[in-house]
C-alpha cells in the first residue's frame, strides 16, 4: 500500500482517487476548490470525445469509461442516464473514429436530421453533473480517501508526505510541472433551459454557425456552445448566449420559450495531446494525468485505470 497524493478534485482527479483507493492505497486529494468549483461542474457531461485527439489510446480509455458509466446508469443515485441521440455530420469525410468505442450505432434516419446533414444515432451515457460529482465524491470518501483544502502546489511539496504524487489539476497542471507550454484553455459557454420534456440529445460540432449541442438532463437542457481556443474569459457573454439559443432552437424547436435556468462558462483543460505518464526529475515519483480537453467525463475511468497501472509499475 502506497501513500498517494492526488492534486485536483475534478472528475479526473476523483476518478483516479477512487481507482487507487480501490486498489488498497492510502489516498489524499489536494485541491484549492472542491468538485463544485471545477470545470467538470460546467460540462454537459455527455460521453463523447471532444477537443481531444481520438488516437487509439484515447479511444481505449473512452470505451472503458463508456462501459463503466453505462453500468452506473443502472443506479439512479449516481446521476448517470442512458439517452439516445444523434451526432450530426456535415462534411463528406466526417471523423467517425469515436464509433469504435460504441459497438451499437446506426445511420440516422431522415426524421432525425436537419436539412443538409447526415449523422450517427446511438445511446450514450449522460451525467447530471451536480448529482454525479456529489455521488463520486461520496464514493471516494467511502473508500477512505481524505481531502485537504490547499493551494495547488508543486509535486515536491505534495510529495513530502507521499510515496507517489498524481497531478490531475486540469488547466493548472502544466504550471505545477514546471511550465508545460503545450497546455491551453478552450473556453466553453453554455446556457441551461428548463426541460420541456426532451430526452434525446443532439451534437452538431460542424454547425455553420458554430459548435452546437443540446443535451437534456433530468430537469434542464444544456445548450452550447463555444470552442474559443486560448481564451481565459470566464464571463458569460449575452450576445454569445443569444447565438447559442438561436442555433439550439433551430435544431430543436421544442426549446422555444423554455425559461433559462442558469448559465455558465468553463475553461476546458486542453493540450496538444493528453499527457498520462510518469514524470522524471522529482524525488518522489510523479504521474501526470491531464490535457483531456472537453473529454474529462468521457475518459475519466479509463485514465484512472491507466494511472493505477503506472502506480503498480513503480
């Protein structure tokens, strides 16, 4: 049993803590904010590889995570729901690599498509973020993991009381590891509407007006979005919100007139490629686990299993 410090309390950090504690390790999570303040809480949280390179290793993590989330959907208290919807494609050569991680899918029928689009219809897990993250936090604590509120610090400091340090602090991970200049934000703005009874989701990454998605949850519908590479602005822009709603309602007319429940902006923790590896140069072994872009929920359990394998190999 090793003493392991996990830096970061978003969906990646909590999933890693859950996996490592389940393997019998003594785990402490260090973070300056809990899951309610993490970018994970802003996400639409539908399983789908977004803003991340869909290389085979990433798709393997995605498949494992989809399987795990699908199993959790049998327990309503987890906040995970299985919902059917359509991924729209508008180019003649769409990237459908993600379908390798979804064994059951089909071509969308004309009644599922707007004019000028094709698509793939399938059933995917959707997480009601506040419910899921609260459940995951409680599940982690039930495994004996302790939490310590602390300013995010260097692996050297975190490693004073640990045998292994895992850096899973999202966008701030690069700075913690000496300045990883491959890390950058992708700003995402969403508006949440009262759910008029929708259950089907719709993803339209190639919408001519900009990234568009409609993801119904229990009591609301998450409408997005934006993909502003390099923007650190966390203020909701009213003009952007209006444009998001126009695109969403054009795709799903049933949303017209639905009251706004809330709005939010999150900075997706992107990188030129996902970084999951052991990092040399520290007195205590350090494992990097960040750069998941808009795919934190999509990759979480697969990445946690990979971190466990790295710990086992030390």
